[in-house]
């Protein structure tokens, strides 16, 4: 049995790694990427997604940069990796509709016991910024009208690299601190071509592009308390400005954007035999970012989530807790001056792949979300799956 | 369990095709660039126009030209060597068996010439004369006045125009009847042309009627021979001509005020080109772009030298399309022997211009695009970091290609060359 479980763990880890390598470009998952600085992509694992969490206060083991205090509860060396594909159908009021899909890897991390606590390195996603748009026009070059096609492609994302340390303070309490470094780049390219496909004019394509590197810092402090049947956690993330530094060949200028202080609080309570109820909330006011934006509107990124876990369920002879949740979180950037929210209903389960002496050495968590993002003119309905692998004891 | 895990991951992998979302409206686009066409006069982008001749030889064309007082001026004759006669032929002997016969008795023949009915100007029959040259001549350097014109060896004809010839035959060519004309040869002339080592041996074709210019495509000698293995049979053999060239008079002088491209030997026109770094004072441009505007290479979407055709001297007016090429001159100081760079025209056939532009319909504007060169010239270096030549050569794609050449208006004339630029100017792309 142990041999079988160990093999299963390795196979699952290898498969997840192959999945990651095979689809490394983290592309866009929303048309709202074109607004402001893009769409937030939270560094959550499959369990948090399934329970509608904003990434804090989950009972049991979790390793997310938004909950630094929880790191101290890991106890042994732990690694996590999450993949999250989504399938989006969109419709514009009185106009076109369509669909697209993409994949991203919102969370990778590793924690290791050191100095009586737990040190961690985590790479998480932060803002998704990729999109493209084309404008067809006409111009007169002296010999009559010529069709022009302006194709704009924005490709990039902001991610963050976090170094953290957490320590248990007695039996019930723990505290953690994470220093994050924003990274990533943004490539914005505008190409104007002349003539149509069948009559490619001998006028060359005009290309104007710019590449910016994202830099910035954040400090996240948090703590958690395990009270009787309840775990409570809170964190605060204090960022510096997010700075885009233009490459040497870029004509565009450097810019800095204010980021909001983000407050998170969450709790999980055991309300019966093998039944956990979870609630969490995030408070993030992005309106200060508005001043630096050339286009789009900045608003609130606040939201909350509720969920439940039924831990007695089993699948294929293994523990496979069932989870359900609901989440409602604001999108910080919009095309118009309006509030946009993302609402999701979620479900999922966990699967213990390998367990020794009550310690889960490998486990998969899967969530499926059905969600809605809507503004006055644009609605996105989407399915999002999140699969994460948590391994320990390596 | 392992299979289940793998299956789950496979499902994820299958759903991971990346598709970038396409924004719904123009608001997601940065500022739109402006496209504007700018015409730069000669004085602001070019200088030092110069015409050079003498590239290649009429022999290189491999075709002949005949003319007599064409357009009131042009006389032209075609000279050619006769190739070696076949010495072996496969014939049927008296028993009916085919076998090689190397003992052939050549007793007569015909000189057959093929003309280009399109390029030739005559519609009516013309009389042609075939003669045998009597002075040594060099097919590469022969001209109207000189039989040999090489370094340290310049020998004029004793009579300009190919020297005295031994008349061989006359024939009439009627283009309505076909493209072929046949001259009868007697056995003595056939025997005389069998010597391929004598540099004075050759054929010369003249046109006797005035006012026409004929294009000779090729010629050969048909030989009548009697094989020893079957003396009652006459067989026909062919000897091709080689070293065909043409000589003509008068030789055109370089134009004092224009552009000339083509001819045989060929003409080239070179000019220094500079792309103005600052655009100012052009009302149409400054109406849409803040002036003065400092031009960058990336803003040049199209650049072309625009030439206005003018009538070529009547004797050398093209009867077929001229294909123009433009190449950078790598070392102007070494002209006329400077090497040239690669063609700036994308098409390997160059820029084709119909013959009417140089005859019945002058004033036709021809654009010769060189966008990449213009960008490099403005930048000062090419993609490899090498300095960009500042001189361009206008020439024929194939040199030489025809006795005819293209003519264009030069600087300080009403139709002087100008530079056409299509500029795309946009604001820098900024962060959102």
C-alpha cells in the first residue's frame, strides 16, 4: 500500500510538472485585462478556490502568500503548485460575443523548517495584463484610399516573489512575515499594416512598441489563532508603488502606480462531525491608482467568500473531502466608471495520495468554479478549474 | 489511482490551449498613428547626378541589330562567327543500316537568320545583304570604328562599319511571311567559313533599305552534305553561329541634363541620396504633424525615387519594356568601376516600364522603391552596423539587354526626380 501510494504521488507530481512545462505561457483569462493595470490573479490553491476563500483562515495545512501565519502550521517541509485553466464566454451588449480560454499557474512555493519556524519561497501571480485589439481604418497616401489595420498586442503580467518566515507562538497562535518583490514585464506593440490581405501594399508595416519591467516591494504580516473548533487568521499587505521601467529601446516613459494596502481576515469553524465552515474577506481600495492611469477606472477590489467542507467523504478508498463555496470580489479596474464584481459558485474535492502517521505527504485539490464578471456593456461567464498539488516530507 | 491522477491532469492539459482575448473596442488601443505622404524635391535629398556608359558589350546580348539610317541617324550591322561544321553524321548506308559516317562531303548550304518580329520596326519587306568579313575583328570589343579595341591593341576598320566585306548573297525578309530569312551559300563560301582559327573569318549582315531597325535573334548555317557510305543521299547539317555582336553608329553621347538607363554597352546613372532628418515647411505635412518634425527610420513606411520619363533619341527608343534596377554604389570615388550592392528592388525582374513612356507618351512617373535603404540611410548604418552607402546607381536589371535605353528628366527640369515618402508617425506607446 505504501509503495502504491508513493508511486501515485510521484506520478501525480510528474504529471503536474509536465502540465506546467507544457503550458508555461500564462495568458489572459478576461477581457477586463484591457482595463487599467489588468485583472488580479490571486495566488490560491485548489482548496481555497473550492471553498470560496480569498486566501486566509483555512483550517488545516495551506501555503498561500496571503496567509503568512498559516505557514507555521505546516510543521514539515512542504511544496505546492497550482494550475488554473479557464474557459470564458463573453458577450457585449448589442454587439459581438465569443469565447476564449487560457491557463495560468497562480502559485508555486516551497516551505522548509528553519530556526524553529518555517521559511518559505513562493511565486505567485498578481495582475494578468495580456490582450489584443485591432482597429481597421482608411487613409489616403496620395493615390486614393488605402486600408489600414492597427493591431495592438499587450503581453505581460505582474507576479511576485515572496520570501517568508512564520513561527508558532505556543500551541494556539502563530505569526508570519513575508517580503514580496513584484516582477514581470509588459510588452505593448502597435503594428499598422497597409492594404488588405489580397492586396498587400508595398508600404511597410509600422511598428511602435515598448517593454517595461515591473518592480516594487510588499510586506505582508499576519497571524492566526486556533481557538476551540475555530481557526481565525488576519493579514495585512503593505505594498510600495508598482513601477514600470521602460527598456532602453522604448520611447515610452517610466511610470509608477500606487497599490492599495490589502487587509484580509478569515475563519474556519468546525460546526459538526467532519463539517467545516469557512468565511473570509478582503479589503482593498484601488482608487488611489486612478491618478496614474491613462485609461480605465480604478475602484474597489474588496470582497468576501463563504464555503463548507465535508471531510468524511471518500473516493477510491481514499479520503476525499468535498467542498463548496461562494465568492464575490470586486475587480479593481474597469473601462467605465462603475463597479465590477466577479461572482463564483464553486465545488471541489481533495484527494489524499499518500499519508503516513496522520501526515499527508501528498495530496491533490481540485476545484471547479462557475463565475460571472459583468459590467454595463460586457458580461463574461466562465468556468475555471484549479488543480493544486501539495507535497510534504521531502 | 495513478491512472486517475494522470487522466485528470490530461484533461487539464487538453483544456490549456492559449487564446489571447480580443478587446471589444478601440478604447483599448493606444493613440492612432498618422499616415502622411511627403514629396521631397530633388534639391533637398539628392545631388551629383552623373551618367556613366560602357558597361558590358553588345556581344553579351547574344542578338544582333540591323539598321540603315534609322530615325535619320542610326546605322547598325551584325557580325558573327561561324561555328565548327559537324564532321560526323549518322546516316543510312546503301543497305539501309544506320551508322556513323565521318567522311562527309559538304558541297553547299544556306545561311538562315531568325528575326524578332515584335522588336523589329518594319512592317514591310526589307532587303538584307550577307557578306564575309575580310579583316581580323574581336567580337567583344568591335565597334563601328574599331575592329579590335582592347588594351594595347586598337585597330580601326579600314572602312568604318565592319570593313570591306565579300558580298555573299542578298535576301528579302517579309515579317508578314515569318521570322526567317534564308541566304543561299555556294560551296566556296561554305568552305571559306569552315576555318574557325582565322580571326578575319565571319559573316556580316546589313540591311539595305533605310529607315528601319531590325532585331536579329539568332542565325545558323544549314549545310548540304553527301555521306561516303551512301553517296546518292544528301543530308542537311547545322552549324551554329557564335560570337555574335553588332556595331552601330553614331554612338550616343551622355545626356547633359538627364537620366539614362540601359543600352548596349549599358548606361548607368548614379546620384547621391540623403534622407532629410527634419521635415519642415511642407504645408500638408505640417497640418497634421507638429513641425519641424525629426524623422526616425521606423517612421518611413515607404520611400521611392520618382522619375519622370522623357522621349529617348528616336534611334534608341525602346520597342519593349525596360526593367529598371537600383543598387547602392559602394565606392563612388571608384566610379565607373565601383562595385555595386545588392538590388534594392524586391522583384528579381526589377521595375518594368513600358516602351511608350520613352516614345509616344513621355512624362510618365515611375516610382523606384527603396524603403529599406532609406531607413538605413537615415540611420547611417544598415542592419549589420555597416555604414550605409550614400550613392545609388540606376541601371538595367540585365546589362546590357538591348541597344535601346530609358531616358528620364534630370534635376532642374520640370519633371525633375523627387523623393516620395510615406510616413507613419505615432505617439510612443505608453503604459496604460
